[in-house]
């Protein structure tokens, strides 16, 4: 069966790969930059003075100014943003402080609580990465009372040194990864994870380093952890899907891509990739469903329509055993392909990739709409020969990032398709002329002379057919293959339909090319048997035993034995039966002639 790739246009294929590589994570922080920290007041409860939480925050801000590389956001700047959004500081929750930190582009946010405990105040603080939720906890502690805000701030900052080192290691890891300095990136990621082993940001960055190194199993280990901790992390989902695809885990890869698509249903690039993975695995129906959902969401996306047509055409001819485009196995899918290709033409106009039109020719031909197929062929030829003047640097029908076909190759392909259509219409002279045009543009067209020979033979030009067959052999074609092709066509198209004269014409031509004994023996046997059947038909048509029909039958029966004698041992039992029957018929026809013709 023809593979899915055969039907993918150059434009559609250029948008796809076996697995789409996710984008690199953006650097967290440029080297030498300062980490901006939003310090939120502690949320107090149980009678602890509200001012305690605010004063602790003030003291931490002052202390952070002494840390190299940290830049606490001014309280006034924070209040301005709170006012802008109509928020009150005393009503903010830890989650809201984290959201505010993201809006203010802070790389860290301090959040915490203060509540009574054993006559003192228990303080529980953490520094978070607002974008990932990675937490750098500070060891919980207790101060004597809510007047000890400076002591509380000192305790917090005493534990912060490792947190600063973690954040800077993450920043350097991200930047080194972006610049492909993988060893430096790995060293910094490992350092960050040694400080904070549960950091999903660190695990994600390390997984991307593993991906760059093609250490897929190591990448999967980190990414599975990240996705488990945060199922909505679409970057990790996409990376994990890609990594599983590299390992050959198609089912898991497609599950993850589908999860990603649930979060980003309008991501056409990922939708195309999922469809490609499904089609490559032979799941054409599922691939079509993914693409049809896509065009429902974005009916103006020609890439989705192109690949929908390609997949639908592959599905419509799936498993027919005839080279992938001779029979329709799912007519409804081929109709989808026809509609999709027509939609591509309406969207792209003159810039339509002619290979799309080539697929449209096949689809219409398969549905029996031969005139529509020829119309598409004419459009394709016109587009190639008269490309739009808007972009003279790109040849018609080519994509600078995808598979390239020259103008001559494209024209040869389209004319070859035209020949197929004419052949189905039994316009064999036109089919022969179309193949001649195809070979004018591509003298090395695969099977060009052989196909033209068959068209000529079917059109009654036996001499021209034999000349083309001989040229095909001179160019390296297998003469026994030609003999088998001629024999198969004679048997399937004519012998089984009782058209014995047409079958014999093909069999006799096939014998001119047969070289291998087994091929020659088979064709001689069926030539003999066809003569026998033809003679029998003449005898059955002569119930009154008249002269001329008997003479015709006698001449036909006399051709049987010379071919049987060259059939070797092919179907020896049948040969014996035919010989006996021919002996009877030869005697019978001679007796009729003696009586009726005297």
C-alpha cells in the first residue's frame, strides 16, 4: 500500500516533522542582572498585630539590599500597582501576592503567615518563583512576641542565602541552555536542584538539556515529574510528547499531544503534528477527525485543509492492494479529500501548490468524475507555466523550506496524472499523448515508455506499443516484467470477459519479451488455452455444421498444440485434457469440412 507520505503536498509536509520540536525556554535572567523580589507583608491571624506583618516585610526589604544580585521592589511601587487594580494590601491572600508578582515581572515573591503559638508568634515564610510555583522554604521559627519584627526579619534573611544561590543557578542554567552551552547549563541546573530538589523549573530546564543531548530517557524522567506536579504546564506537555515520540512510544506521545491540544485547541501547528503522528501509525480516521475539528475552528487555515485532503485521500485508498490509488475503499473519505483540495484552491488561488492539484486529480479520478480531474490538471499546468508575479524568487508549486520539485518535474507529474485519467476514460490516444508530454519534461519518467506502450496497445497501435516496450527494455526495464504485465492485462481485461482475440494479441506480444522459462511456459499455456476457447466458441456458433465456420475453427484449433508444446510442465494435467479435446475437435472440424465444403 502506498504510504501516507506519498499524498502529502510539499507545503503540508514542510510544516510537519515526525515530531515537532517544542520551542526553547526563554532565559530566566540575563547574566549580571538583578533578581527582582516582591516582599509581601505576612498574613497575620489570631490576634497578632497587623503591623507586625508589615514591619517584618519592611525589614526584609532593607536586608535584601545587602544581598548581591537581589533587588527588592519598592513598597511605593507595589502600592501603586495595588491602587491601579483596586486592591487593598491588608486583604491580599498569598495566591494574590503571587499573581501580583507575575504582573510586576518579579522573579521571586516572599509570602508567609504569623500566628500565635505557645505565648509567642510562629512565623512560616517561603520564597516562590511566581511563574512556576517553585518554593524555597525558610525554616519555620517562633519569636517571643509581635514586637520582635527585626528578629523575625533576621531569621528570614539568614536562611535566604541558599535561596539566592538557587535562583541565580536557575537563571544561569536557562541562559546557558539558550546559547547551547550545555555543560555549563547542566552544572548550574544540578546546583539549583541540589539546593531545591523539588524545583519543577529546574527539572524542566534539565530535561531540555537532556533533549539537546538526545538523552531521551533522562529527559522523560524529569518531564514526567514536571507534568505530574503541574498537568497544565503546556511547555512540559509538548516536550514530553516529543521525547516519547523520539523513543518510539507513539501511544503515550499522542496522549500527551492531545492533552496539550485540550489546553491550546487553536494551535494549528501541534494539531497538524498530532494528525501526522496518527496518519503515520495508520490511524487515518482519527487523524481526519483531529483535522476536521481544526478546520471547524479555523476555516481559513489552508495548511489544515491541505493535510486533511492528503490524509483523507490516503484513507480513501487504504489497503486496496493496488498501489494506493487504483481503487476506492472508503468513498466518503475521498469525497472529503475532494472538498478539502477545492477549499485549498479557493484560499490560495494562484499560489496553490500544484502538488495539491495533483492529489485533487487523483481524488476526482477515483470518484469517477473524470472531467473534474482533467479541469484540475489544466489549472495545475496553467499555474506552473504562468506563476504569479508576486514572488519571483519561488518557483510555482515549491516551498523553500520543504521538498523541492523543479518546474519540469511538476509538469511531468501533472501530465502523467492526465494520462491516468484518459486511460480510465478509455481515451487511449489522449493517454498516450499525455505521457509523451510528461516525458518531454522528464525524459527519465519512471515507466514512461512502458505506460505509453500499454496505452498504444489498448488503442490498437501494436507496432508503436512494441517499439516502446523495446525502448523500455533497452533502458533497463525487466523484459519478463513487461511480459507479465502484458499477460496480466490480457487475462484480466479480455480473457475473463470472453474477448479472446484481444487477449491473444496481448499474449503474443508478451511472448516476444518473455525470457525466463517459467514466464514463457505460463504464457504459452494460456495462449494455447485461449485458442482452444476461441475455437470452441466458433464451433458452438456453427450448429448447422456449415463450411466456412468449420474452416475458421479448424485454423484456430491448429494453433493450440504448438503453444502447448512450449508450455513445459505448466499445469501438466490440464495440458493432457486440452490435447485430448483438441484431437477430438480437429477430427470433428475436418469431417464437417469434408461433408459441407465438397
